[in-house]
C-alpha cells in the first residue's frame, strides 16, 4: 500500500512539473541605444534574466506614418504599423543586435497554411515618432521597449 501511494505521489509530481515547464514563460527588459551610429537593442538585467539570443523581432508604431510596403512585405502588417518584423525557426540571432541587420535562420511556417509567416523588411525610421519593439527569446521569454529617435543621432527610451 505504501509503495502504491509513493508511486502515485511521484507520478503527480512529474505531471505537475511537466505542466509547469510546458506553460513556462517570462519577460525580460531591453532598451534601444545608439552604438557606433546604429540603433541597437541591448538586453538588461542579471545574467539569469537577460537572454543572449532571440527568434522574433517586431518594430512598429501605432501613431506614426505608415511604412511603404516593398516586394515580399506583408501589407497587413504594414497597415498595422510594422516597420520590421521577422519570426525565425530556432533562436540563432544574438543580442545585442542592430535594427535591420540580416537575421539568421529560416522563417517560421504558419501551422494552418504551411506557408512562410508574413514578414516586413526593415524600413527607414523617422525622428520624433514613438516606436515599440517586441522581441521573443528562447523558452517563450518576451520583452518590449518603446523609443524615439531625435534626428540628431540619439535615441530616447520611454516607459512601457
């Protein structure tokens, strides 16, 4: 009887642990800064909370001018304010990273259609427009940062 109860308790603990790991996600902080004249996204925090890689980036504005779609861009994302958006298989791209840099990895395929997920190639950012960057890192960690370029080679970070 005692061995059966121990087995059941062990199985319950394993099931609970698996459930917790499966639904595990966290958030992280990062900011935008100019490094050698280029807009760069840099994670902050402790070594434990700071990701070193990412697999999705989306930079958009909700109140600024709409970007112009180019060949290969998703017009729906452009209409929603996107200026740069990619979701890639694996998390092979490292922090810090520069806005618009070429990214490593194949695009994620949409589960329903089997096609490449829509994306937007990086567009020229305008001064005095509030942009928000969303980033997804390994283990479903996510972060966002709001920033404004001043047109003089500086960036100002805003609260979320």
